């Protein structure tokens, strides 16, 4: 199994970490009864940390489909090389760093880390271009 697929599998695991971190924080605040309910009506606002975890999860879910599609396209077209391996690792490790930065409310650096993950996606896509 190539490093690109390994990073895809680890990114799936990271997505689950995002999901469980956000859902656990919300359940801790609102309780199991709320969690099991239909959640009809207006919910009270969440605390800042919980809100940041929810937004970090949403942000991960916005980028992950592009990463997954790019990795699968690279593998299917057999375009793996050193650059695609680096690009996949760049995306994954940037996303690992992004979660605690967002949870802690760190500005600017968090945005740079997000940009690094985007560069990973762009490099994967670039490798699919003729001459890329």
C-alpha cells in the first residue's frame, strides 16, 4: 500500500477524531437526553471550545472530499511519485496540527496550517495534469 493511500486511511481516522471530539463536547454540555432527542426547535448556544471543535470538524469535512478524490485519482492513474507522497503527508500532518490550534483559538498560525493542507491537495491535483 502506497503512502498516499496510507495517508488517506489515517485522514479517515482523523475525521472520526474530529467527529467524536465535537459530538462529545456537545453531549457533555447538553446531556444525553438532548443527544438522543430529535433536536427539534432552537438549541442553546454552545461554549466557545465546543463551537471551535464543531467549526474545525466542518472545516475538515470541507477539505477531505477534495483530498480523498485527489489521492484516489493519483492512485488509479498510477501517478504516484515522491511529490504525491509528500503532498499526501503534508495534507494529513497539517490537518493533525490544525485541530488543536483551532480548539485553542490560535489565529493566523491556524490559517497558515490550513493553507499548508490546501497546498497538499493542490500538489496532488497538479500531479494529475499532463506534464505535472
